[in-house]
């Protein structure tokens, strides 16, 4: 590969203009805003499509198990039983979730479960903007249905309100339940 | 009561030295914090901010950690040399503070020696022995190479360091730092007539202290840490202390020789304007304290300049470094001496005896103005590309 080296003028050798330029650059850098932040006191808000902690909605879920099928590492455990209920004056046979567990410690946050979910809006989604998932115990990372739906003790961002409750960009006009 | 000579030659110098010693310790402790913080700011990060308000207690946390650390001596080290290594550079670094005028004499000078500058030059150059000894006694090839580099550096930069001062000596006609400062009060700061000397002094003093971009004896990427690879705990702290004390000495010299010492002001129309010795005398001790404060502020500016250079320039390759010292700095300083001498003598017999100094000063002003103009022009700095830095920050939950 041909490399173009910058041409040096004979004055560059002892006039040290480049060095002065460098000093100017670092001096200006002193007063610019910094890139890093004081993490526990300040946190950066993740991007809208950031994949954070799971959030699950029992009401929306139709227990189709598509997410468990889509999961490449099989960490979604679903148990279902059939039940006959009266809905709109008719007896209907519906599936009821007994168990919806995710072994989050093995999860790679690929979001394929969210993609596979047929409900609108999704009943399982990862765009919660929550990334502080570290625990002191491995077993704390096994989440059951209730924990997946209500993990209010997890760090959350009050300012983000709506995005926290609903996955943004997933709602279609008139497609709500 | 204590007899008068004893007071004059023993008690007062001891008290003054102890005060200077404490000030040096405080400045060194503060510098550990300031260095890390300023360097971080230049690199677009925040630096230490966890310990205390704005991370200020980092200056205490660092020495405490070093004191509590286990002191490991390598098995095959030369025990005596290994022990003496960190001590040797410390002694000259602290003794030199007896000779530096922190403020108007006699109160703020520990010992007023009329060849003070010679003594300081002699003492500071002995600091390198500790580095060579420590590097050799560690029984480690990288450490030895660090020590050898330090020696080579000292030999090649001691010469321009001394020669750059000669111009000042010719102008002021004295080795006495107090008289040099007084001269600058009654004329102009020596940086104007001796701009070239000041520049050489700046480069040589950075090289003498083994500071970046001339930190070849402790080049992390080449020699791991050079002469102090094997040192830990308090022994390492002593090397650290000696380095910063030597930096402080050289900054003090820089301020005394070229930047008007404890005075802030000069001569306009034959009258002294600003905070000079004559104007401060009416205030008594308070005036002295003001002078010492001005001196310390100037010194701290040069200490920050060390960090500025470290944050800006990449390390020299060793041959480039020797090239700069022997082929550029020494001839340049010799030319400076000759030109200064000719100009001073040219005006000596004529109706305008200060003609040479005026020409030198005008040259200095022109060069400084050109540099400032060069720095002012050029494209406006671009803002940092939008990205992480502009992401919304969420406060504590």
C-alpha cells in the first residue's frame, strides 16, 4: 500500500509550530465537557432499542409458547393448562399460564423471543432501558412470572416513565387489547 | 534567652526550613491530585472523583496506601544500594529549598547565599545518583537500563541547563537569586530579553526531571517502569517525592530567573508599578506574605505546565532525544550567550548603555506576539461529535 507521508517544510524542524498547535489542542480540551460520567450518581440513558431486562405482561400473553420455541438457548420455561371459561356468553377453551420462567443469567439478550411474540403489543419485551442486573447470588437471576412482571425493586428511571411501562414503537393504531 | 548568633544562624534558619519543608510536602501531595485531575481533563475524562468532595482526599489516600503497602526487596538485590537509592535524590531536592527566595529577604529566604544559583545547580545535579544506584541495585535489566538512560540524559541536558542561565547572569551580573529578582523588578522580566534562554531552560528542566516527553528512564512502554520497577511502598513514595520536589525546585528557579520571582509588576516610565519589593515594603510582614503567595502561584503555574506537556507530547525516541540535546540545545544556548554578550557590550560605551537590552526585549516581545497570533488564528475547534457525551444523563434513582 502506498502511504502518503505529510511533507515537512524546513521550518518545521526548529520552529516547533506543531508542538504549539498540540499545546493549544490540549489546553482547549481542558474546558470541554467530558465524555465519562460519575457513574453511580449520573447514569446514561440507553438508546431506544437498547435490550435491557425482560418485562412480561400476563394479561397480553396468549400462552402460545412461540417465545420458548424461538429461544436459541432454551431458557424460557412455560407450563400451560387448558381451561373452559365463559367469555362473551360462550364457553371457550383457553390456555392458562401456570409457569413462565426465564433463566436470565444464561440469557444473551438476542431479543428473538420478543420478535416471535404474536401479540400486539408484545407480551415479552426487552426495551426497558434497565441494565443494572448484577446480583450477589446466581439464584437471584432466575425470574418467575411474577418477578418478570413486577420487578419494581430494580433500578428504574423515573424520567423515562412511558418507555419503562410500554415498549415504544410496538403499538399499532387500534391494535391494543 | 538564646544568644543572638544562635538565633540568627541556627534557630531561625531551622524554623524557616521546616516551614519550607512543610510547604513542599503539601505542594507535592496536592500535585499528585492536580496531576491526575488535569491530565484526565485533557484526555476528556474526569479523573479521580470518588474520595471526598471532587476527589480531593485522593491526595491523602495515595500516600496512606503507599505507607501501608508491603515493602518487597528483590532476592538478589544489592541491599545497601537498594535502600540508598530512594534516599539520595531526596536530600538535594530538599536542601535546595534553603536557597530559594520565596519572598522578599530576609524573612522569606532561609539562607541568603550570594552564589546561591551555583549551589543550586551543583545540588540538583546530584539527584541522578539515586536513580542510577536504584536502577543498578534492583538487579533487573530494565531497571539498569532506566538508570543508564537517566545518566545519559543528565549528562546531555545539564550543559544546556547551565548555559541557558548564563544570559541571565550577564544581564544581572550576579549569582544571587535575590539580586536577580531585584534586577527584574527594576527592569523587565528576564523572559523578554532572554526568551531563547528561557525556552532552553524550559526544555532542559523538563528533561532533568525525567518528565514527559523526556521520561525515558521510566518509559512504561519500553522499560516497564525503568529504575523504579522493583520499588514499592515507601521506597517508591520517596522516589515519587524526590521527583516532585525536583520539579518544584526547577519551577522555583524558572520563576526566580525568568518570571520576576515574588514580584508582580515592573518599571513603567522609571517608576515601579505593581506589587514589587519597594511597594510591598510599606506593608511589613503582610507584604512579604503577598510576595510569597505571588511566588507560589507562579510556581504552581509552571507545575501545571509540566502536566500540560505530559498531556500533549509523545515520548521522544532515545536517539532523537540525544539529538535534540546535543545538536540543537547546546549550540542554540551558545549562540544565545554570544548574541546577548555582543548586544550588551555594543551599548556599553555609547550614549544609550541599555541599547542591547532594549533590542533583546523587543525581539522577545515580537516572538511572543507572533506565537500568540499563530495560536489565535486557525480554524475554529469543532464540537465533539454528538454521541455518548450528549446522551441524556439520569440522576440518582
